[in-house]
C-alpha cells in the first residue's frame, strides 16, 4: 500500500518538487492572465491530496492558490480591476476524506487571506471546485474534455500521481493535442526501470520504445521522457522537458509539456535556477566538476558544451538556417535560447557565417524575435 504523502512531513525531495511546481506556475499564470484573447483560465490539480503535510506545509493546491493571488496580491488587484479572465480551479482527490480535508484547508487559506485584504471583492472566493473521482474516469469527463479543447481557455494541468500508471499514452496524447494547455506531471521513473519486464509495467509502456542504459541509472528519467517524446507526431512543434529528482537510490522526475516556445522558455528558466550544470536534475546528471572543484565552470558545463557543439555543427551543415530555428533548437535540448546567440557570435567572429538581414540578440520571447538568415562562408 502506498504511504500517504500528506500524513508525513514532506521530504526535501518532495519540497523540491513542490518548489518547481510553484515556480513553474508562477511563471505561467501571468502570461495567460494578461493575454486579452484568453477568456478563462482553468487550473487543474487532479491528484490534489489534502492540501498540506503533517506539519501544515502547503501542498500543491494551496501553492497554486497562493501563486494565483501573487505575493503582493498583484493578480487579485488585476482581476478586481479588469473583471476578467475568469479563473477556475479544479481540485480532484480520489480519497473522499482527503478531499474534505482539502476543502477545509482551501477555505482556511482563503479566509486568512480575506481577513487582511482591503479589496472589495475576492477574485477567488467562488473559484474553487472539488471532486473526488478516479483520475481515469475524470479525464474522460465531457466537461473537462471540452475545457481542454477550447482555444480561448488557458489550462494549467498538474498531475502529481503516485507511481507511473495514470499518465498513459492516451492521456499524454490528449494533453499534447489540447490547445493553450501546459502540463506538468510527476513520475516514478526508477520503478519503471526496476520492473520493466513485469506485466504491471509492460501493460503501460511499450517496452521496445524505452531504452535504459543499465550503467547509467541516473538517466532513467531521461529515458522515460524520451519515451513520451517518441509519442509526439514528428510534424508537431511541441516542447517537452524533464527534471530528475534523486532520492537515495531512486530517481523520480517531473515532465513539463507545452505547445508554445514561451511556455518552455519559462520552464527552462525554472530548471536552470535549480541546476546550473544542466537544468535537469538535483543529482549532477552529467557528472560535471562540482562547485568546490578547481575545474568548476558553470559557463561550460558538459550539457552546455554538447548543445553548443550540436548547434555549431547543425549551422555549419546548413541544417539550422536562421536564428529562430537556432533559438528553438537550444530550447528543445533543454537549454536557454541564449546559447544560440553565443554560438552565432562566435561563428561570426571566426568568419564562418554571415547574416542576411538584421542581426539581433533576442533570446527571450523567441516567438516574436525578428528573423534573420544565416549564410555559410
Ligand atoms: C502524490 S499525492 C499528491 C500530493 C499533492 N500534490 C500535494 O502536494 O500534497 C497523490 C494523491 O493522489 C491521490 N490519488 C491516488 N490515485 C488517484 C486516482 N486514481 N485518481 C485521483 N487521485 C488519486 C492520492 O490519494 C494522493 O492524495
């Protein structure tokens, strides 16, 4: 029987996971809040738990609520003034006693906030909806499906499952094919690796599509991410990135998905703030020199070097022909787009390429960067 995460003190690794959830949502929410084409924002936490750990430390639903308010209530103030978009929370927790506790915790959070609030109306007092359903059933629900399919609604989906069995290929495909929908899910990757030949795992993953390198257990979450990546149709522009969380000999992880480069820019920023070696783990996944070493070089870590070399080679082979493709390449390989700028500047300096059009150093909001072409010399 799985232990109840909310009945104990959150471990350091759980806190890291929650910090990443928090920072990811903190980046995501204002983008949709201030988008005039978005009429509603849906925030679904579909394995919500009871709202806190045994010591009252907030769990994901409370974290999402706090971030939607903003640390200086700036989002409440904006919503009060603007009157839109409508913000809706959907919290689901299968165990009904935990769902009741969650309702109580959310209500206490809102009351405590309202007690000190000078705004005339609370933007969130009627925003929270609670369900106690099995996720598998809920994700087939017509209301949820029509919300997911609506391109005027921004959706943030948090799936903090136990284990690995809930995010099936079908669920994943549903999420990546939903417009204006970003998601983040947790997955116990080492359990999949450990039990890869057992029927319980084979029933969920097409074994032939996962390749674990037994000599590199640290990389098992990467392999699982690659499994999900392999499900994305080749012609689809989609961004997927993962963060590995080591706990003892086990490796867990988060997988974030967005169909917009800006969504991924935001997530990459959060990941690199937690791991300045590779932006993808709490365990120095590429065995870089650590911070106490004489050879520690945060600007030239193994990951940075590999991706820079790749971008250079692709430019020189004529596969990356313009800045937008170069910026997106860096992003797709889990690096900040700025890496491309470093590469192109070095190629220009060494007279390997020329720019057709106006050179610019835009490395954020890359969807609106001005295009220039790269010509080989
Ligand atoms: C990892 S915990 C979530 C913790 C929560 N995110 C937090 O920060 O406190 C997973 C939760 O999902 C619930 N759960 C397990 N199976 C479920 C299912 N099939 N559908 C919905 N909820 C489920 C569990 O009862 C548990 O509370």
